[in-house]
């Protein structure tokens, strides 16, 4: 059997190779990577939002969901598929201003 190779126009090749791979597979403005322990190693989950308030709410939800697995915030990004700005320190400072943080710190001796 003879394979017939279709010729791809040069313009299409440039377009295919010039698009960068997205860093994350969603269109939210904010993205947080949260690491937690598993039986043999560790795994990641994420918190997302289109505003800082949404992001913090989702981060708290994920931290509570995996509180028995020693979760840790690894990175927090603004526009992860664009400018890719690290805002981890800002978000952690905002988390520390919440009533939730005092309870969390007490229960888990959490270190960032």
C-alpha cells in the first residue's frame, strides 16, 4: 500500500508552529497550584477565579477539601496563559487577613 502525503501550504505551517502552548487549560484570570500528599507521593489540584475574591474562595475550598493531606500553595498566577504574573505572596497575605486563616493555622500548623 502506498501512502499519499498531502502537502501542507507553508502559511499553515507557520501558523501551526507560532501558537504557544497554553500553560493551563482554562480561561480564568487567576490560577493557583496546590500540592497535597498522596499515599506514595504527592498530587496537584488548582484553585481558579476571574477575580481575586473568587480565587481566594476557591483556594480555601481546595485547602479544606485536602486538609488531611497537608496541602501547600505552590504558585499563584495572574493571566497564566498571557502575562503569567506570580502573585503568590499577595494572595497569601490576603488569606492571612481572613478569619478562616486563624482557624486553619491553629488546626494544621500550616507553613507556606
